[in-house]
C-alpha cells in the first residue's frame, strides 16, 4: 500500500501539478499587490471613497443600514482579469505558436498502402526488370 502511494506521488503529473499550484499562489500574491497598490489608487480617483477597495454602497433598511462592498468585488474582478491576461500571454500564446511550428514542420501522415497496392507495385517492378533483360 505504501509503495503504491509512493508511486502515485512520484508521478510526473502529480509533481507538476503541485509545482503549478505553488507558483500560481505566489503569482496571485504578486497580481493582488499590483492591483492593490497601483490599479486601486488610480481607480480610487473616480470613486467617492477615494479607494476602490473601500468603496461601499449603503442601502438603508428598517433596522440598520446595509453596506455593499462593491469596490471589493470590482477589485476581485480586476485581479481575475489581470491573472487571466498574463496566463494567456505567457502560456497560451507561446504554446499555440509552438504547436503551429510543430504542425508546420511535421510531414503529413501518409496512409500506408494496402496489400493490393504493394503487390501491384511489386508486379510492375518485376515486369520492368523482365523487359530490361
């Protein structure tokens, strides 16, 4: 049982997935810092609170006022779009170009001839050989 678990863990795909999760988490922290410290202050100039992440909409109620954190939702959407853009530009586009190069450089797969076609070719070659003699 332990040997089977060890083989499962040491598979290339499991290790690669673990590395991808760690790198993705670190990358998310970088993007969040970028949005918090550069994008939010720039957009904060256009919202009433002065900061996008602190922008709330107050909805008066019967017993209390509800505050909807619309800025936090917009900030999360910006984080997602920035991460998606970077992943697209750094991973998807190069992989698509690599696939195109491989497809262009690889010869087209030919359908192997049937037995009848091979026998016909052999017959024709033998006939040519007999005619030359």
